[in-house]
C-alpha cells in the first residue's frame, strides 16, 4: 500500500512543482477557463472572442492557419460559417479563359488576409508588421497572460519617456513602445448574449479565442492525460495485489 501512496504523492508533487514553476516572473497571471488539468474552452467565450477578432483585430492581423470551417469546432452552424466566409473575397482561377477571378470565400478557404502582402501591411502600420495571430499565444513568452496584459496595458507614458512618432506607450511591450494603437476599450464591440462588454471582458474573450486557435487540441490532450493517469493507477493497484498474492506463500 505504501508504494501506491508514494506513487500518488509523487504525481501530486510533480503537478505542484510544475504549477509553481510557471508562476515565475513578474507577468501577472489571469484566471483562464482552460487552465488546470481539467480546464476546457468556454464555447460562448470563444464565439465572443471570434467576434472581437473579426470586428477589430482582423482589420490588421491575419490568421492564416485557420480555415473558416474550423469555426464549426467552436459551435457555429454550417450556415453561419458559410455566411462568415462569404463576407470575404478570394482570388481563384484560372477559369476556362485562363483568367483569375474573384469569388466569395467558402468554408474550405483559409482566413482571408487583411493585406495583399507584407509590404502593404507595413505601409499601413507606420512601418511595423502586425504579426499573424494564428499561434501567437505560443509565439510569445508568457503566452495568453502576456497578450491579455498587453491589450490592457496602454497607459499615459511617464514624463521622462519620449514616445516615438506613431508609437504608443504600453507597459508590457519590450521597450514600452508599440506601433499598435490600443485596439480595445470599454464597449468597443457589442455582444449579443448580454455579457458585459468592458475592456477586460473583451480582452479575455479574444485571448481565449487566440489560445484555441493556437492549441485547438488542448481539451483532447488534457482528457487523454487524465485517462492515462487513471490507467496507471488502476494498473499499479492490480500489479501490487497480484504481487502480494504470488509472494504470499514465500513469507
Ligand atoms: C490598426 C491596426 C491593428 C489592429 C486593429 C490590431 N493590431 Fe495588433 N498590432 C498591430 C501592429 C502594427 C503590431 C506590431 C507592433 C510593433 O511591432 O510595434 C501589432 C502587434 C500585435 C501583437 C504582438 C505584440 C508583440 O509582442 O510583438 C499582438 C499580440 C497583437 N498585435 C494583438 C492584437 C489583437 C488581439 C488585436 C485585436 C483586439 C489587435 N492586435 C488589433 C496593429 C494592429
């Protein structure tokens, strides 16, 4: 029995050490629905977050790893996904006459880029490139916590700091200056489900959406993790009991 206890304690200890490690650093942590070993994505939050992306961030940031049909995973219906895709035009072709043509996007198309190319993106943003947001929570240190704080981190610059032309003071950006104007403020996106649309809520929802886009397999992975742990606990118990039985005669 002691062995099983030791095994369980080791497991609990391993999880705690891991949790303590990720608390390092000065980045404030946010409470996320998807944290913890049983964490899941809140579908309503994902849909609201997509609305924020679509109405605000999509003006400057691409998400080229996403297909419109991926939105089915977060609870949109086929008809909704079709309608969302059809708001954008994509270049297709060549047709029988050898010409390229534009047509409305379909669920099987990738998210349409707001700019034709990187140069146009820079030219429209004071020379700075708005990075693709498909896997941004993985591409930045402190992931979702950093992005949440960044969105909420616009402030009056301290007097001694000279903020460059077309730059904005942000507490969390490297060097405290960012070429992105504050994208979110209280009430800047309307919600249809009655959720309060203050800046903190809008930021939390859009970051939840970005986390899903970067790690859509998160729920499946956690689920499998729990099953694997349970499997080993059961297997451990059986092996222990079998060992006791086999050695009973020897003692
Ligand atoms: C008006 C255009 C514009 C809009 C709208 C916009 N961004 Fe940005 N964003 C930029 C630009 C430009 C940069 C690059 C900034 C830089 O390098 O200084 C950027 C950078 C970022 C970064 C990377 C910061 C880093 O650490 O390098 C993140 C994350 C981000 N934006 C998220 C968002 C989200 C989320 C939204 C929607 C709520 C949004 N942006 C809306 C233009 C925009």
